[in-house]
């Protein structure tokens, strides 16, 4: 008989927490000063009027007001144009 019982290795048991990304305040909703509007990776949305960007690309309100979204055409350095979404607080 074996002196030790055979033990299986546990691989796939650890899991990381979800990132909770996405839009937190939608168009027409009231934003307080400092409230997070969008959590994102990279700048999919651009900060507009009364909106600032955090170091992890989070967009948050600088002033109190209503959230609004619009789409602009942005010209890159190589001359190509891309459509980008802009977040404003009015």
C-alpha cells in the first residue's frame, strides 16, 4: 500500500474580480461634481465641456449639470478622419 494518499492539483480555482467598466450616467441624467460618468480602457469616449479625464481614462464631471452625448469627426495627424463620441455636462 501507498504511504501517502494521492492528491490532485487544484489549478483553475482562482478568479479575479470584474472590472465594472462602461457608462455609469446616461444622457439626460443629473451629474454631481466629481461623479463618474464613464469607466473605460483607452479613450473610446472623449471628455467635453465640464468633463475631465482621470489617469485610468475615467470620465468624471467637473461641474453639476445634465449629461449629454454627441458625435464629432476628429482629424488625426496623418489626415484620416474618425468619428468619436464626446461627453458633455451642461
